[in-house]
């Protein structure tokens, strides 16, 4: 697997990855998971409740465990914080495997939500071989940059798209220190980037493919997650990568559209 626009190595993990990762958040069906795997996608992110994904991967890993990278984690909400050890043990059962490739603490909003005791427990799980690498999904960009800069974690997962480009200042300059693996999500900004917005005078709007290409045009991003609703969307997203990085004209166009969206949602990070 060569380092190019569609394939790379996930930072210091050494894991060879297709740069489009797969999530089943919109329940595309088990066949879409099989199609993703057959098409070369090898990093799959999911929650325990993503039964389309867990059921399909339980079948795939029986004979292809070393070809699959499973990324999952413990959920955190405003009101509830999961026990990371119990969460990992449950994910092992749900995915039908004896180890998780990348185990994350998910949904972190503030530094206090990721205290030392949580980090230490994740390190123990890694030492025990129950997960190969650790990570965090966090909405506090500066905190993510800090963690990446001091080598706390193997991977980080955060939002990055043409409307939300703050990671370019708050995160990307710091991941290089320890070559932290970077996984991004919501390339289409929950579809806002591919819907006509008020105040946009041009006829054309970005396509989903351009949104993924925008993210992957940044070499700091190793994997961008896609969450298709069906096989057709999956195939279209994969096909779009054949066009490679955005050219200068496309980049200016999608950033301009992203700025319009961001100006309407200033409260959103």
C-alpha cells in the first residue's frame, strides 16, 4: 500500500490505511459494509449500537482480522461518562474480536472530561493488549493540539471541513511532533456543504466528493470518515478520490462556500 492520495500510514501507529474510513451512522445496511471492505477500505469506526457495522464486521474478521482496523471507544455525554475498561470489554464482544485496534475516549468537550485516571486506564488496556492504540475524539481543538504536542495519545479524531477549518491552526501544527495519527469526520458538515444556502449567488455548490477531497488534500489528515446512507453514496465517494487533491480553483470555491456557512453558525465550533 503506497503513500498517495488514497492510501497512507496512520501516523506513528504504522497502520497502513485507506484514507477514506467507514462509519455506519446512517445505517446503510450490512451489504454496504461488505462493499466498503471489498473496495479496499480497511478502517471502520463504530459505536456499539451500530449493528449494521458490528454484525458485518463479526463475519469479516473471522478470516480477515489482520486486514481490518477497528476504531471505537467509550461514549461520553454531558450527563454520563462511561467506564473505559467496561466499555472496551463490551466492544470486544460486540465486534467479535479479542483486541481493538484503536480505542478512544469519545465526545470529550473539556479537558476535565479526560483526566489522568482515564488516560492511565487506557494505557493499561494498551499494555494488556486489549487495544493496540489509544485515541480521543474531542470538540476542544486547543486541547487536542496540546495532547498531540506532548505525545499523550497515538491518534486524535476531530471535526474538519471547509466550513470548520480551525484545526489548521489549533491541531495540525502540533501533530507533527510525535506524528500523531489524525482521523477526521463530518467532511460535508452534516450535509450543509452540499445543500444550497441562502445568500449564495452562484449556481454551483460543492459535491460530497469535493468535500472529501478538500479534507484529504490536507496531508495532516490521514483518514477521513464517510458515513454513506447506501451503497450508491459509498461508490460515489470512493470514485471521487480518483480526481486527487482539489486544484486551486476548487479550493477557493469550497472555502468561499464554507465561509458562508460558518458565518451563519458562529456559535458552532
